[in-house]
């Protein structure tokens, strides 16, 4: 597992709807990148349609034999800082437990999880209210898996978080140095 000190140094705060970008920037920082752009610029480099926005939903997945658009952008962003990485994004099968492998950082895109210490939910998304379809979901850097919960770096909350229960992952982005 990544040391809590290294995680704390790499934390990037969320701005707007850029939690995926902030988590990716934190992960690249953990891997040793320096001189990373700010969240506003990085969100555009990762495919957001507006500064501090999220990548498009389909950027996390691809057809068989093709790379996800987000992965190409993560690698280009890291390369611009002099860090060579390999990124792989994809869907998580329902009920599948995710965990980071040794030597990688893992950005987890959640449908449900710990919104704040002691409070779980979907970050505003409600299945029966169409107005919420553009909200909800959240990305964190999953640093480790403990007996029953997760150790995460959450762009919405400074410092290392210990979640007593894992979140419900929809997609993951695995990043490792090459």
C-alpha cells in the first residue's frame, strides 16, 4: 500500500465536477510526476468539454482490441511531465472487488460510497428523478484494501480516508510506471 505520507503530499482537491481529474493527478503525483498542470487545464487534457468538468462516460471504456480514450490522454498528460506510464480503464463487473496491484495507482469511479465520514450515498443521483442524471458518481484514488474497507485519497476531503465499507465501483483506471 502507498504510504499515508506520500498520499497526503500528492492530494489534489476537486474543483467543480473534476474528481476524476483530481484523482488521476494525485495518482500521477504518487508515481513521481512533477510539474503537473492544475485541475482546470488537466480536465480539458483528459477530455472534459469544459474546464473542471468530467471526461465523457464512454471515455472510460472501449471496444475489444482498442484502448479507452481516457487511457491515451492519461499517458499523454504524464508524458508531458516526463513520466512514462501505462493506463488501462474499463468496466467493473457487478459485485467484483477491486484492489490496487503492487506498483500501480487505482482510480475508482463509484456509483455509491462514502460521501463524507459516516455518510454513504450516490452524490446526488436519484434513479427516478431525470434531473439528477447528470449528477452523482465520484472518483477516488484507492490506495489500499483493508480487512473490510478501503483506504482512499478522496479529492473532496483532504487527507487519507479510511472507509469502513468499500464503495460500488463502476469503472477503474489502473496506472503504472513503465
